[in-house]
C-alpha cells in the first residue's frame, strides 16, 4: 500500500459523507470507496480520533448512518466545511509567489486563524496532504521585496491616482521614466502584472511588477474608461501581452508528442482542432497578438509548423534559422 493511499481513501470518505447530508451506511460507503466494510469502520474511527465531526444516527431498526457535520468551523456567519478548508490549504500554494505581499499576507493570516481552531491531530492530518497532492509550479518568483510597490499600485488603482514610475523594459537598454495610469493587476503563470495607460507611448501597456524600479504617487487623478475590462483586455492574447488589433486566425500543424500536448491541454478559449490524423493535428487560434504564441511554437522545435498566416510562418522560420546559425557558430568555435 502506498503512503498516500489511506489519506486518499479517507479524503474520499469525508467527501462522500459531506455530499449526502442524511448519512450513509457502512455498506454504502464501502461500495463508494471500493474497499471492505472493516476498512471503512477503521477509517471512521481514525477520523473521529483526529477530531473531525464524524457522527452517526441510528435508523431502520438500529442501522447506523454516518455523516459529516456541514459546519466544521463556524463563527457567527462564517462557516467552513472540511473540504473547503483543504481547498484553501492547497490554494495558498498556488499563490506562493505572492507570499510576503499584502495579497499573500491575507491568505496566510486566514490559514493561521484556521489552524488555531484545529486540533493538533487534525493539523498533522493536513501536513500529510503534500504526500497525496503536491502543488508544484515551475515558477519560483518571490515578490516579497516588491510589496511596497504592490501596495502603492493597488492604492493608485483603487483611488485612480497617476503614478510616476521608472521601468526596466526588456526592449530598452536603460530604464525609463514615465507617467502611468494603472487600471488593474493580473496574476498570471506565477508573475504579477499591471495593466494601464502609459504616457510614454500613449497606449495601454502591460508592466511586469518586478521590473518596476521605483514608483511614486502624483497629485494627478485619472478616469478609467467605463468600458475597460481586464478580462476582455487579455482575452485575445495567448498569455498576458495584449493589443487592440484585429484578431487573426492562426493555424499550426503539430506532430508526435506536441500533438498529444495540444489534445490534452486547452491553451486558449479559441483553440479549435481542425483535423486529427492520429500522428498529427492542425489546431487553430484566434489572437490579436502572437508574441507569446510564437515562443510557444518554437518550444516544440521541428514538431510544430505554422501554416498560416504567412507572416508568422516566416517569422518562426527566420528565428529557427538564426537558432541553427548560433549552434553552427558554437560548433565551429569549439573545433578551433
């Protein structure tokens, strides 16, 4: 038996009892969990000993129906069920890059309050969750040192205050100063971004918060466009980079494991598989900005070929040629 198997079974046991408020018999629970009645009884005893609100009611000539109290933690109007608590516990790990900021502090404070209301046995139960469902992300950013900037930008957004900031853009050799009207923050793929109107270009620009060198509030106010929506703004992008251009249809042929990846993962709401021969697929996206899509296509190497539009196919082809040239140059330098 694997280390996490009992925990998974007990987790499913708690979910089953929570879903059926009038209770379930040991026979019903054994069928749902696909295990023996003796195992169910052992798990019920363990959960009770850990302090979980598991109880039974005798009906039908003494037959016991087991259930889980819906109000695991209750204070005035705030009620948490056990499964909600576990979801919060796991959810905080997804926001790990924001730990130490005002957003992370709020979640950490909530978890501290929850832990203070749990028994030591229940806390040990929660600590074993990582052996069952480990939340792993390839992003290891830490925004702790940017908390002051985040707080300032949040205030500017809420109070519509123009910000004077110095920004380090990847497209410029030196940081530049500009006035900025922040409309909102977006947390995407482990990074925090701010979207707003930048005076330098007189257009809406997306800034990566950890590239803001300095920022200060001005005495100027701005009016956010009534029809502006963060969700709408990023809808036509493959990630976070957006513009107001017309959406175009992009068709890409992917083969081998790249095709399997597209079948399994929906990367954008517009994603549509036009054909699937088994060995390869042709997928279509409708996007206004292709910067991030181009990087994604290149990550598949020879297994991804842009079919249309022609301009994007040529850009990817040119990038591939330059990559090949760089490797050839490295090979020649090593042979000298």
